[in-house]
């Protein structure tokens, strides 16, 4: 995302909060899939009618107005406050103020984040330590985690994340050994995301006595293989969506599905985000869909 950005400019005295917001924060917001309209939108600089929050018997003044409030299903989901590169966004008054704003009765956002151009940190109001913290130079490494937590379509789609335990965790707890294979001929999904130039992901429900959610990770060559087994309309929609911001596609409201067969191998890496822990499957091969 920032491969062409010279991060040494952050040391310049005139590169301040507004520059962080325009040059670094806005590209992240766009890539996450938010816009200024709709149920999942950006609200800029939302002031509080009553800028106080009760901490026990005391009233604490909330002195910040964060740069962005993001909604999901028309309700506040997370807030983001940009800071200048020389300001701390860990264990500082800025974190305290962002937390106070997020828990305010007029907001009640479960997540809050800060970015100073050098680092991005994401907190859950129910947890003390950050749930995600990384240098912006490493954003490609952490993008899959960030997207899975904050993208409004993933968060708002119960088929994708809610109600289903992770299939990788499920089979690992049942004793699956290294090299465990997930092979299926009739997989379908309505969501796909491009995480980086050579990294893609999709998710699908695996039905059984306990329905689980399988996360599949694959590379560019396998993505092309997946496209080759799609009907022309679906292929066109997916290609157009993943070739431009915000680099994901949701077919939920289009009456279409991405259908395929797959052979994949259980990863040995446990990934975590605000919602869950999960073990993805690394795709070996996509095949034509065989099923009803």
C-alpha cells in the first residue's frame, strides 16, 4: 500500500497531523471499504453534545473530537484519531482520551484506533492491551488481520464471521496433524479479498454436525486459476472489484456466488484478531465446482 511512500518524510518538522491524515490514514480507510454514504460510512469530527463520561462517581471531560467515526449497520463500530509523527499513541493521554470518547454513551464504539504515521494501534474497549499494533512500513504483513476486523462487509455479514467456529481450530483441536488436507468439490462463497499483490483470501462455511468457517489463503496464480472456473458474470465482477480500491468483492446482494472445488493444507500458524483466533488453510489447487 505504501511501497512508494518515503517514510523519512515523517522526520520533517512540517509533516504534522494533517499530513498523516491525508497521506497515510486516508488510503487505509479507502482500502478498508468505507465511504461517506451508506450503512458503513465515515463520520468526520463528530462532536459530543455532552462531552463528559462518568468514571465511578466522577465526571471526566472528553477533550478530543476524533478525526473519524466509522459505522457498521448504521451504528458506531470504531473510531480513529490521527496524530503527528512525534506523538506517542501507546500509553499516553491520547489513548486515554480516545478510549473515553469510544465508551461515551453518544458513541459506544467497541473499537478505537490511533495512527501517527509511524505506527497504527487498535484497541478493544473491553481489553487493556492493544489487539493490533504494527509499524506502517509493515502494513502488508498485518493487512489480513486489520481487514478481517475492520472491513464493514466482513464484520456485518453473519455468514462470514458470526455464529461459526473456525474450521482450522476445530480440526486442530480434534487432533489434526501437520499436513492435514481440506479437499472439497462444492465450495461456495460471496466474499473475496486481495490482501497484497500475491495474497488473497476467501471464507466459506463447512457444513456438518457443527457448521464451521474455513479461511482459505492463496496466491496470484491460484487466484487466476479460481477465476478460470467461474461463470463469466461472476468472473467479471470479481476481477473488476479486486483490481481497484477497496480490493474486495461481496456478492451478497447480487444473487451470485463464487463456486469452486479446492484442495488445501492446514497452516501451522494460529492467527488472531479482535473477534477470534483462526488457522487458515493454504490452497494447493482450485478445481471446477461439482455439486447442485
